[in-house]
């Protein structure tokens, strides 16, 4: 799982904490929007044979682990073969479409997070 961290977010996140419930909703919205940017980029990189994998790239609900919020973007559990495509097998070369999609969208996702938080804070 790739990890996305935005530099200079400390002050914005502190302001969100002060807002409590409203701040949490703003943060959730920002994460979902950034997740959708990454999802679209991954969908554009998916190798297509039947189209089923492309249709099943999803953005999870916002999850919190060890006090850190996140969304997960990738294929659903039924698309187990995505790992074979991403990492390759002894009989097949890797085609890291998830990694490419993430790298292609990373900067835009970071910008969306900052924009959504600023918008939610009225800045």
C-alpha cells in the first residue's frame, strides 16, 4: 500500500482538530476526493482483457488506524489476480498498473487534499 503525505499540512490538520466533528467531515471529504483522483488514474492504467478489473477499482470508506485516517484505492477482493498483474509471476512479467496510477496522480491528489481542507475551513 502506498502512503501519501503532504508537506506543510500540520497547521491545517491542527485547525481541523479544533473544529471537532465538522473538521472530521472536512478531512473525510478531502481524503475521498483525493482517493477518487488516484482511482481514475489507476483505472487509466489497468490492462484490459475483459474489463472486469477496470470496473472494480474502488475507493474505500475513510478508515482510522493508530489515529491516522486513510482511504484505500485498488481492486476489490474478488479481483485477486490484480496482484499477479502488478507483481508478475514466474510465468508472467510484472505490469505495475497500480503503482503507475498512484505515481501519475500523486501530486494532483496532494493538491486536492489541500484545496478541500482550505475550502472546508473557509480559507
